[in-house]
C-alpha cells in the first residue's frame, strides 16, 4: 500500500465528534478507492462498499423510499452484514452514478449511527443531476496523484531525509552534494513516472518504463472514454482541448490558444469544455492576472490562461519521441520546459495554491504567482543553466506599487540567495505550501475575539436607567 498524506486527513475526520459525510473527489485512478478500503480495514469492524458504476443494481437501495430505516434495511439485506452502531463505515463509491444516494446523505448523517464516505471521479461535472445537494452534511476534500514527497517515500526515502531537505529550504542553506544529486534523480524519474498509483506501483516492481507508459496511455484512454460517456454536450470540443494539451504546453508562452484548435474558435463557445476538464480533475487551469497584487483573484483574466494536465507522467506519455529517456538521463533542456512547468503546477495545486501567472508586453512573463499571508510571491522556472537570467522577474520586482518583497527561481542549481531572489532546486517545490488556518503554526493568528465590553456596559447603563425611571 502506497503511503498517502490523505490517510491522516481521514483519521482526523473519523475522530471528529461532529463529523458529516466525507466526500472525496478527484480524477480517475488517483487511488481514492484503495485508500478508503485501507482506512476502513484499520479503523472499523464493519465495512460496506457500494460501487454504483460497477454494480448498477445497487442503485435500487436508494429507489422510492429514502427514509433511513428503509435504506439501512435494504443495505444490510443486500450486503448480508449486521451494521454496528459507531463502528461501521459505509462507502458510496462512484456516487455520481446514483444521484439519489447523494440526496439521501442528509438524513443518513442526521441519523448518526454510521460513518459515510462518498467518492467519485466526475462529481464536479454531474452535480446538476442531484435534486438537492446535501449542503452542510458533506465535508469535501480532493485527492490528487501522488505528489513528489509521496513518490520519494514510495521509492524508500526515509521521512527524516525529507525533513533534512526541508531544513535546508527553511534556513536557505545549500544541500549536501550527495543528497542534492540523489533528489535530482528522483525528481527526473517523477517527471516520467508521475503520481498515478498504478504507474508508480509498476515502476517500483521492475523499473520498466515501457510498462509505465502503457499504463499511462490506458488511463488517458479512460479519460477520453469518460468524455464520450459523461459529457452531454460539446464532446468534440472537449476531445479537441484534451488532445491539444501537450502541443499547447510546448508553445512559446504555454498559453492555450483557441485558434490553434479552430481558426474560428471563440472562448464563449469553448468555455464549458474547459470547465468540464477542470471539474473532472483532468486539467489544471492557470489564469493570467493583470497585476501582481493581493488578492490575485480580483486581477484575474478568465479569457487568458494556461492549461496543465493533472499528472506529469500522463503528459510525458502523450509526447512524441522518447522524452522519457532524455529526462531520465538528465537532459532537461528548454525543449522540455512545458513538462517542467506542468510538474510545478501540479505540485503547487496539491500544496493548496490557486494557479496564476503574469504576462505583459511591457514586463514579460512570470511563470507563477503564489499568494500567502496577503503577499504575492513571483515564481520562475528555469530549465537551462543560465537560470540567473530572469528579466521578467526583475521587472515585476522593480514595480514599487506592487511591493514584492521576494521571489523564487526553481532551477537545476542548489539553494542560493541573491538579494530578494531565492534560488531553489526543482525538487524543493514540495516545500512551497500555502499556509492554512488549520496549521498549528498559524492557528493563533486565525483567532479574533470581538471586544464588545463597551457595548455591554452601555446596555447595562440603559437597563439601569429604565429601572430608575420605574
């Protein structure tokens, strides 16, 4: 079983006394079902799994009467198990194929006897089929392919080594040569293998890249089949966009250009197709902004964007020629810049960042903009050895009204700081994590107690005046 960070999230959810149903979304083949089964095995005495895509007859459990007693009666009868109060996990997999099951979640959660996890690959694209979403009775979390840290641990790297690397990142000190060379190799292999569990497991078994690529191509074909099966409108447009992703990422500025698909293409005709791929977890949009100021959302230009594939290994599998060999032998030149940018986008998304970039004729293009603690941090990715040449980055840092205090350059070199620019090895992208209010280090800053003592004193004064009048 591959170690996944989301396992701890599931444990925290289980231990929450006021938990609701947990809804896990994510693209196909990222490991949702495997993780839930493993979690159930270690934490519950009774586990019931329904898969509405593989077993359509299970939808009958949620036909007609949706009362708790009716559903539980049909469920226990179907699975032939006695459900134990407080120690039973009911897993509703591919729930997008059974809208009534999603509808029933509210009453099942209110009943409080059992725990529920929902999962689906196309939840985002099929929400309209649910008569009434159980708002307030679902906790949502997205599962992605294995990130770089999970991949390294799967290869046998001890967590203490990851912690050592993170210390170098925090202290801005160069990494030992042996450790640096080793993680450069790990990073290169991650570009090729990616984070789809089936591909990672295959690589761990016999290191056969040809087998890995075949697995990746099969997953890509499943995505294409999903488009045909589940996209009710615009199937051809979605297919066109999906198939064009690799070539668009190798374009000069990586920007997705609709006229490359069709010279008469207009965004308003294709917008739903982009949204479909994003909601299905297949693609990661990265929007252009017209200013590097907080909040970036207010400066977003929805009509100008880059589109990345959700897994860098899948992207490599779509490329012509033997790019896998080039990457594994350390030849990551400018021709592979699109793949390099894709893996950074993938990791930043997993680490909690919304994806933005800056591009203007006056200042040039900055690959990504990170938003943390009300600050914007420019991030450049360099594939060549001349990584200290970054005119666009220099231009935005000079813009006084934007007040940008630091910037990152991800490159082939080691950790180094020059002025307000921090140079980091590509693999250190795994430590660029968006601060969350739930982090212990940030918890105190999230507390704000409203001081109404003056108002309460005023209230008491008025009450006393009323008493005196009487």
